């Protein structure tokens, strides 16, 4: 995707992919915290399935922006597996709240 300003062609693809990666990282981090809080570290399975599906799906997009965005989404979610497991340790250290069981 290009934009022409003052007879200069600017390629916006890198900016778009960067913005998508930034947004997905923020979303995945929040989801990791929420998922570990509500479902314990077993939530890593969600990250695995979603990440694998998105990475495989990225192979079928002809548009480079969609393919790169989906691939970034997939790999960030695959990294979320590690983060979800580590989140349990952060809760034990007291950095994040632990869910109280209702009695």
C-alpha cells in the first residue's frame, strides 16, 4: 500500500504491520492476565490452538498485509503460551491478584 505526497511514494505496509503487531501484543498480554486469573495456567491451551490456527491460516492469504498480520497474530499467541505459564509465577510473587474461590 503506497501513499504519494509531494511526488514521493511512501510505502505504508511496514507501518500497518507494525501497528497490528503492537495492538496484538497489548491484546494478548491482557488476555494472558485475564485467562490465567479465571482459568489458571491451563489457559495456555487456548493460546496454542489459536496461535497454531492463525499461523497456518496466514499461509492461505494472497494479500501480503493480511498474511503478515495473521502470521504475527499467530506467533504472538504462540509466545502467549510461555507468558501464561509465567503469569502463574507472577501471581505467586504477588505482582498480580489471585482469584479468590467463592465459598
